[in-house]
C-alpha cells in the first residue's frame, strides 16, 4: 500500500518560485509507493495567503489532515520549516540543508 506523504515546504516570500519547487518535488517522489500530499496547494486557489484570516483558515484546514491521521509521513522539504504540531506522524528530512 502506498504511503501518503505530506510535503512541508515554505510558500510565503516567493509564492511562484515555491509552487514550482513544490510541484518539482511532488513529480520526483510520486510513485506506486509514495503519494505526495499538498492540500495547501489546492487551498491557494481560493484563499489568499497574504490575508491573515485566510492564511489561518488554510493552516487550520491542513491541521485536520494530521489530526485525522490521513498522513503517513511528513517530509520537510523547504529551506524554512514553520512550527507545526506533533501528531505522532513520522518526519523525514527531504532537504540536504536540514538535519535531524
């Protein structure tokens, strides 16, 4: 059975560039064994990340996937990783600049 992997990557500060990087990561890792999961990418089509209330709504929405154990692993991919809550989901580093 494939793993559902949440791709944790910075979005703010360079939205267009970060979207390209996130999509590249998803394409590289997507296989019969790994399904990349980026619910925030869909939310960006209807929420404005620069509006604090809408950004907060997006963060709350993503947290629900963690709470409901939809995700098998979290992969830290971006140059900056924001603080997140722990839900006993394994975390992997998918960025050479990050270390455990």
